[in-house]
């Protein structure tokens, strides 16, 4: 049985040019196979094994575990966003206890600079595959399928006893499912409010596509994919609307998912609207990242010229004070 997780690591030489050989930077922890893992990267080499001519990477088992068999895989991402076949490594290792293991000569500094560096940054894709031994395959626990079952229940409308009207569209649903997922809807549908006895509830200030996407999440616990008719995509405006709905109905997991999507596509043109959304709907971590983005002089000089930034400053003058404090304290 295999449990895997893959993610990207951004190696920013422009921010870490003061590191010496033997100094490292770490990724955030990821979870795979019930264990925590992190990537340790030495941009200027592992002092004990090379003289700074190579970038070194090591996979660290960060949790207290013993005898964990894992496949460690890593490769460079090209400037075109495609994985490199020239600089990829894959190996099996058994961690007897906490510690790290990897390659001191993963990629040469000269290759990084000539093949992979864009705006001072290079991207490493890395991941772990934890190998678990299962003595009896017949006793293996299958993956959870409750999300697919509830998704089918939503699609079939079997047993639905309440419907929502949004923008002229009707959405049948099940009180118990919605009450279990959202404390706001629980109060409306099972509490003393008049909605508890209504068969049809009209929603205001929410687009049909937004409510449809939110409803899909509540049944499946998965971020809703784009429909064939384009009801939901990765456009910032639609993500803003979905994050607002998630905040309105206290769907914290969906709110964070939307924030991640917005941050993945942030730019000087979208940063003001994204920060506005984060401040309006109390998305603290997204707000912090947006302010950090604007605190970089090259980003601020471009973003400040956009209409969105002017509107942001008028709506939330306190954000300018926070930004000024961030720049002064840097």
C-alpha cells in the first residue's frame, strides 16, 4: 500500500543570497502515510560534502516515527513550467528514526542559473511515497467514498425536503446534511427561525453558480470543479464570491481553499481585489500574504497605479497604515 504527497518548493536566491555553505531553508511540513515530512534545501551546498558548487536537498522525517520506508523523489521545473528530465532523483530509503537523508549534489549552481532561474527563483518539485506493508490484502481498508455517495444523493435529489431559490434557479437539498456542515444553516433549518418550517427558501445576494459550488462542497468536502457550462472557474471574481459565501455560512475549510486558489494566481493587477476580499471576510493569513506582496517595492510601484488599489485605499485606509508599518519594519 502506498501513501504519497507531492508539492513544490520555491528556491528564492534573491531572498536568501546571504546564506553560507551549510545554511539551509526548509519547506512547510507535509503529511504522507501518517508521518510529517519537510524538505531541507542548502542553496549553497552542504558544507561537509561540497564546496557550494551544488544545491543540496534532504528529506527530513519530522515526526517521531521508526522504520518508515519511503520513496523520495525530486526534480527541477524548467522555465517553461515543464519537469526536467536532466535533473531528477528518485530513491528508496528506510528511516530508522527522525532525521534527514538526500542528495548533497542534487543540481549544480551553474545549471540552476542557466537552465532554471527565473526572476531570481527556481522551482523544485518534490514528494514522498510511504510504502506500507499489508499482510493480508483482503483486510485492506478501502478509501473513503462518503463524498461520492453524498454527491450522488445531491444529484438525484432523493429524499430532499427543502429547496433554495437563488437567482431564479432552484436547488433541492437535505436539511440534515446542511445542518451538519454549517452552523449557520443549522440555526436556520433546525432552530426556531421561520426557515425551519419552510419548504422553499429564497436566498438574496448570492449568485446561482456560487451557491451551486458551495452546495457541492458541503456534500462532498471537495473543492468544486468547473462545470461544462463554466459555472465555476478559477477567475478571481468567482473565487471572491465563493470565499464570501464560505465566510457567510461558516465553512472554514472552503474559505481556506478559496484563499489558496486566489493566492496561487495573485498578480499586481489582482492583488488589490484579493486584499479587499481578505479584509472584508476576515481571512487573516491571505491578508498577511497580500501585504507582504505589496511590501516589495517592485510590486507596490505597479499595483499602486491600478484602479483597484485606489478603491482599496479609499475603502480600507487602515491597510495603508499596516503596509507602511510593514515596510518601515523591514
